[in-house]
C-alpha cells in the first residue's frame, strides 16, 4: 500500500483501461480521479490538485500533448504519458511539451506502478525538504555556487544573476548531476542511467531536450552556452 494518500488523475478514454487503472491504483492506496476528455482533464487538474497525472495521448477534445503543455505552464505536477505508439519521435514530442516519463501500450500494471512510485518519490522528497525548511528557518542550506549561478539543494531552487526560480524535477536532478561532475565529459547514456534510471526507455534525445530547457534558464545566451557545453558525439560537460 502507498505510504500516503496521493491523488492520481487518470486521463484516459478507453473505459476498460480506466477501470483497470482505477482498481490497481486504489489497491496500492492511492486516491484516484478519472477523466476521459482533454478539456475536462485540465479543469479536474486545476480543481483537484493531483500529485501525479497519468495522461493518454489520444483523447477527444484536446489531445494529450496539448493537455500536457497547458498543465506544464501552470504546475510542476509529474506527468506520465501513455500511448499506443512506439515511435521515438512521439516520445520526444511528449518530453518536449513537458512530460516526465513515457509508457507505451501495451504495458504491465507492475511496470506502470513502478513508474508512478518513482515519480511520487520525487514528490515526497520535495515535501520533506519543504517541511524541514519551513520547520527550521535557521537551517543552513546546502548550496553549490558558480559565480552568478547558485543551486540550492535544500529548496531545490536555482538562482541565476539574483533571480530565483524552481525547475521541473528532472531538470533540477540533471543540473545537479552535471554540476557535481563539473569539468567531466558525461555521456548521454550515463546521464540517462543516473538521472532517469536504468528502466527508463525514453532514449538519449531525452537528455538533449532537458539540456536545452536548462540552457534557456541558466545561460545568458542559450545558443552559445558556457555552462552546459556540448561535447560532440559524446555528451555534455558542466563548466564551473
């Protein structure tokens, strides 16, 4: 059973799958909300504030890509996308609009539950870190400082030239991993394994997409990066 009563929003129009997901998630101790329409899903997410969204791509009204894009503009809630397609391009598009993970149909309930638990683990860690900071305002936070770039590990916050903002969970994890290995060339496969986990099947383009997002936030000129440097045909290097 789940350690907490996490709220899961399932956005899927296939009735049989909805029933199966609802039953399986409730058995794990989750509170489940369902929606079979893209527009209704957005309203449900705004109203019910779920801890995670399981989102099918093929939906009536708005498709899953558009739903994901809109939700990502409003919240950092983890989004696990479902699709019957297996094309690498579709996975990249899903990640482009802000999905955190991607699962191709058909899939086993065991695999889906593993993905859900992995995403919720990040939610729980964020809550625990926030609670520590809120309960002890004088706590000394662990920070990594690189001139005008400050990575606050306790608050999971990044400050660039005095402006603070929160990154999406995987963006932050990626930045921390690169920064902790500053000056070292890291391959895409190694980054995928350490940041996303060996079970993630999204492909190396996932890393490229997230690096681009990070550059847009921490680089003065994203097209000519000085922090997140590309090493051609290999991967990336963080310059401290």
